[in-house]
């Protein structure tokens, strides 16, 4: 199993990080992409890649954090991106649900980090919350298609999924697919071809059923894969191996 989006640098893992990561290996997790959300967390992600052979990192500034970002953050990200196991720029994007950073600042940093990804020839990991139109507009105007990437924790409709696929981007699916009231995610998984789907935890957040509300970890991805195989009426191991191959391909693991 490959977890294409996790946050093991989060303080909620401080008391037992080593044990949780050991459990991941014992439960068949072969690769984890740890997503940075600011310069410090990107540095911590890289530290994790050095400690664990199966962890890879993305570096970037999350829309929540851009208001606080320093002027030299892009230069710092360039330096960090030179590290061996950095495979993407992210997570980057727009969050109009919480609006922790002014929207104009979010858009500016999203565009700036797409330009960075193009310069470095790295795919992007996109965070899109209630900002579908602006996200698609900026992806088009900044020509993000050149590097591609994934819409992590995809929350859009089937129609939006079609636009995302047309732009050449993959769709990241996490615990929300398993929630009892999940309707849109089920339609999206049914619609999107298996070779464009990635699976992820976004841990410590977004635990799947029956663990909703508890701390998430990569071993729980199997509940997401089970749901995908049920919706697409395919074998569990096909869902696991194809989504894994998709991640290997996109991030060149
Ligand atoms: Ni995340």
C-alpha cells in the first residue's frame, strides 16, 4: 500500500512516531509521501526521509500558512527541493473554507509555487477547499499541466473531476470516501479511471470509517481501498496495486 499524502511531522505523532511508522511497515505500507505545509514542516519532512527508507517528501506552503510566509520562503524551498527524496511541491492551493490567509495572498502564493514546480520540474500536490473555480483558473493560467500532479483529498463533483482529468491531473482519495453520507466521492470514484486515482490518509486527519474522529495512520488506507474495490467492482489487490503504481509513476518513486 502506498500512502500518497501524510503528515507524520504533526505533533500528534510526537509521543509514538517510531512505533506508528513501524506498524505501517508491518501492515504492508511500502511508501509514504509526507507533505510539507510550511518551511519548517518541509524541513521536518526531509528529516523523516533520512530516517525512514520508505518515506518521501514534498515541500511547499499550505494556503493556511501563506499569510505568515517570509519573503525568502521560495529560496528556502528551492534549497530544500535539492534533497534526494523530495518528489513534489506541496501542499499548495486555496482554502476558502477557513480563509486563514487573505484570498489574494493565497492566489499569489499558489501561482508562485506552480512557477517554482515548473522551474524544478516537479509535480504539484494541490489543496482545494471550496475554491474549485479559482484553482482551475490558476492551473490553466500558470500552465501547471506541464508538471501535472494530484488534487489531494478531492472534494469536487464528477463534473469537476472531468475537468481535472482533462488537465492531466490525478485525483487523491482518502477517508471521506468511507463516510456514511459520502455521495459525491462515491460518484467520483465510480467515474474516474483506476489509473488516475491515488489513495491517501492525510493523517493524522480524516480517518476512515470505522475509525472516524480518531487519529489516522497509513495502515487504515486499506478501508479506502476496500471501498474503491467495492464501488468499481474490482479485486482489492487490483485497487491496491494500480493506485500504488500510479503514485510510483507520478512521483517517480
Ligand atoms: Ni494534507
